[in-house]
């Protein structure tokens, strides 16, 4: 049995799922799951051995995530939680607009926007707004919508019917509340679970899309005027996983790094890094880190030893 399967069994047992439901998800016989649990001291022993640190994705199982945390607290077992995000992507008027547009499109449309670090709220300084969105539109239009088993970059389907209905509902609601559709705004002609890459303009902070983790190929664009304003608006979210910003000013870069409420602040890049960086968020985006020595620290204990009176 693979490590991933053992971890799935651990999470499911902690969440109170039955052996039959675990077996169904893993595509294995219930007897196989039972034998695996039995080899590790039964359900209680298995949980203790395999679930010392839990990473749980709220985007997939929001209610169970909180349930897991409550059970871990009761058992005094360490846990780490990755609970999703609502990432701002800020473009200042001193930014390289071409590089900022490329980074946004790549980060936003990767996996059709179904990524926890995908930019969700695109804030563009008013005096470069029109030029920037035209660049983004041209780049998005050049990307084909197709199934993902290809060498080229494509915008693929959403994961299920509920996801495409959610995305369509957010777009329709934003349009009804005054947002303008610059591109897309409808299911793709291919049908199925494909949704056309969409750019929304004149989006307002009080629209539901502004406070929702979209998980789809939607680019909502907001205008801003000042640095202080956009920092306040970016921080006006229960989430704090990652924040992106494009600027050439060093002093502003340090201020953004200090003042943006996010576990990761990415400046003049659309990539959140590699396994060597501490991945994680603040606020309702969770706690704990994956990657780097900080991530390893989640799985070990600090022990203090004092030796006295030795020969």
C-alpha cells in the first residue's frame, strides 16, 4: 500500500469515515483496508502512527477540515491545515505591464484556476488599467481551451458539474451587479465541464465573487488609486495564503512584504516557489508550513536534555 493511501486512511479514520467508504475512494477491497489497519494496531493505533501531522484541503472538504481539527485538539496531536485562499494580484503603474500580464495569465489559468494560490482578485492602478487589461485579453485569447493531455499550455475542464455551476453563478451574479464582461462569461462551446476563460471589469468589493475562492478560469479586475488603499482592500479577506504584486520600487516592495496579510508575498513574479520554500498561510488560510526546514519541523518534536553529575 502506498504512502498516499495510508495517509488517506489516516485522514478518513480521524474524520470518522467508515472502512467501506475509504475502500470505495481508494478502489480497494474493504478487507484490504482492514488488514492494513490491523497491522498498525487497529484503528486507534493506526491513527496515532500515521496521523501525527495532517494537511487537509478546505477547498475540497471544508466541514470535515474543522472536524479534523477538533478531534486533533481532543487527542493532543499536532496538525497543520491548508484551508485555501483568495489571493490578491496587484499591478502598480510602475510595473512592467507585459511581464505582469504574462505572470497573471500563467498563474490564473494554470489547472483552469483550480489552484489554492491562483490569483482571485486582480487590482490594477487606475492610470494603467486599460493598457493592462488589453494585454491580458490578448494573452488569454491565444490560449486554447482543450483537454490537458497535450504538450502545450491549455485551459482544461473544471473538476465536476458543481464547479462549473459555481463559476457560472459567480459570473452571472457579477454581471447583474454591474460588472462588465470583457471576454468569455459563458460555458465554452466544447460543452461538458469546459468554461470559457473570462475577464470581468469594474468588479466591486461588495460582490460575492470578491470574497469567494473562485476555483475557475475567471479574472475579476478591480481598479485602485493608492498603495494604502489597495493594501487595505487586499487585506479585507478572511484568507491570507498568498499575495502577488508587481512594482519596480524597492521601498514599496518592502512595505508590501511587511503590510500584506499573507503567509507568502510574491513580488514581480507569478510563481509561489518550489519545495524549498515554506508554503502556508495566515488567518483562515490555516497554519503550519510545507516545504523547507520549516515544513520538516512540522513532523518532529523539539527535545531539551540536561545532563548533570556525569563522570
